[in-house]
């Protein structure tokens, strides 16, 4: 008998952890790979915190077997990773067998370890030969060709696929805010890129079906609610507009609807045969992947660019070291939102987790990471509440298996269950890794045993 405070998960619930190619592999130009936009971004002064690069990262490219052994030791049931387009296709139409071999041996190794692979086709590195990136419609068709190559070469090694990781973040951070390559701040480009990413997703799903691949395919979306700070009509409308631009601009066309008007009003006219494209974008998926980190609270500000949102957090609210709000209820909210509004039959949480900054925490606090156990435990309890409401949640992947290259923020924010010493490449389980091992073994955990008083930072009183 489990104690009454045991947060139990359904039978066959899939427990895993996630990474992505560029963030862990290192050796970005090895064995015939070509430069990607992210590779160049890391070489552009001022773009990455501390001037960090991903040239070595976790050196997973050379330590893959050792890493799979660690996954096994941790008791992972599933592993989410991504394939690098710029390794696999050094030019359009050309396949690099050495890269295929690397991913084949990774998938073989996982099979031997009895770990279910969840493979993502695209987690943000675009080969530089795809000129114009996602603004260029040709990139969409080049991506479809790449997807076909991957399914033909590697389809038999994985039963579960993700087309694109977080189309929102690619479009937002690359084309609206300018933090990621290509560094644009242009709303028309944002709109066009959203459309092209949607189309690329649709064409990859279509290719999967046309090639009669076994198994399942979906997409990993960065999803969070846009809550209005008050009941005032201008705040409520503002929150709804932001939801349209960030969530519905993807989910609506993927599920057979047209683009929300607020998105079109923001982006302006989209180029291309949109009506025909919408038919291609609407390819039923087998599951939706939810990546969730924090919610948004929206307050209208007269005269501001409509996507400018001062994300209000009440003084004293717990925050992670990246100042991301800790609010598990919002995790329940977004899971219920995506299920109720879109009726997906199967949902995975494809990313959830938290960062501690290496620079802000003592070695002891960093390794004995009660804060992460508290965070993941609280979010799992919130996920359980969504299941109780009927959400067909079938699996959960911690971001991340190990500390890695956190994009423009470099190596300081560390999301891993496993710590990586980036000087020696030594890996060590944090306390959270042992805790998560037990959760996976027992298919749940005792709520009353979550650490008390986790050391979150707190939102300050506004100046
Ligand atoms: C997500 C990304 C992932 C990682 C986490 C923290 O947006 O998909 O690669 O950077 O955030």
C-alpha cells in the first residue's frame, strides 16, 4: 500500500530526460558536418554570455556510450535527443553517412540499454547553406527533404519522432527579439517564419506518413498561459492577443483552423499560397509535446508595441536563478488548455525543469539540489492534477539530462540532473538524479517528502 500522500502516475507512464544536439555534442564541424547558424552565432562577439561556445559542450559526440550508460544507471525509461541537420546534410541533397552512423549507433546503444528513444528532427541548428533561414520558403522544402532522409536512414531505430522543437522560440527569439540567429527584430519576418515553421512541420508529418513509418510523430511546443493581470477589458484583451500571437498562431493551423486574426494583424500580410499551405499544415499528429517553464502575466500598456509585455510577478514570488516564476498551478493550466481547446488524444511533457546558476550557488548547494527536487516534484504534482481532470498525459521528460550549453546564456545556467565539469568532462549525479531514479522506479513519489524551504530567489518589490 502506498501512503495517502503518494503522487501516483498511470501505469505505462513514460519517464525520461531530454537534451539537444547542439547543446551537448560538441565537435560541431567533425566528420564532414558544416557550419550552422548557431555555430556562427557562437563565433559572433557579444552574442553568448561569457563568450562561451559549443565547440566542446559536453563532448557527447565522443562520450555517447558513456552517457547512455549513465542514463541506464539512472533508470531512464526514455531519452529525448535531437539530430543535427548540419551534420546529416552538409549540402542540399547530400547525405553524410558518418553523421548517420553516429545517430544510428546512439539509437542502437539506447536499444541495448532498453531506453525508448524520442528523436527530434530539428532543435534549432540550421545549416548555413539554407540561405535566408526560415524567412526563405526554400528552407521549408529543404527541411522536408532532410526529414525524408532521416526517416529513410533511421526510421527503423525510433518509434517516436518530434518534427520541430519550439517553433515559437525560433520565431520569437530569432526574428522578433533578436537574441538568437539571425538576430532580427521585425514583425513581418516573425509572421513569415511562424508560417514557414508550421509548413515545415506539416510537410515532415506528411513525409512520415507517406513513407509508412511505424510509430508516432508530433511536435514539441513551448507553451504557457497568458494570464491577464486584472479583469479590466484592456488587460484581458491584451492577454488574449498575446495568446493568439504566441500559442494559437501555431496550434490553430496545425489542427485545421485558420490563423487567428490578432496574429495576422500583428504580422501583416503573409507571403505564399496561404490557403493551400494551411491544408498541408493540417496533418493530424499522434501526440503534442508540451515544453513548459513559466507562465506570462499580461498588463496592457498604452502606446507600447503590442508584444511588449512587462511580465508582472508579485513581490516575494519564488523564482529560479533565471528569474523564471515558479508556479506549478500554471503547469496544470497549460496542460488543461491544450487538451480542452484542441482535443489532443496524447500529450507528453517533452521539457520541464529548472536552472541553478553555477556562479550563484555554492558547490554543495549545486550538487545537493533540493531546489530542483522541490521544483520537479511540485510540477509533477501539478501534472497529476491535470491527469485527474482528464488530460491524456502519457509521459514526462526532465530538461535536462545533464548540464549543457544554454544557448545565448552559455554554460552558467545549469539545468541538468547530472552535473558536468566542463574542464574535465567529469559527470556526477546531483541529488535530484537519485531522487528522479526513485520516482521512475516507483512511478510516483511521496509529496510529504519533498524538501521543505527550497532556496529559490524571490521577486523584488518594483523600484
Ligand atoms: C527550451 C529549449 C531547450 C532549453 C530549455 C531551457 O526553450 O528547447 O533547448 O534551452 O529551454
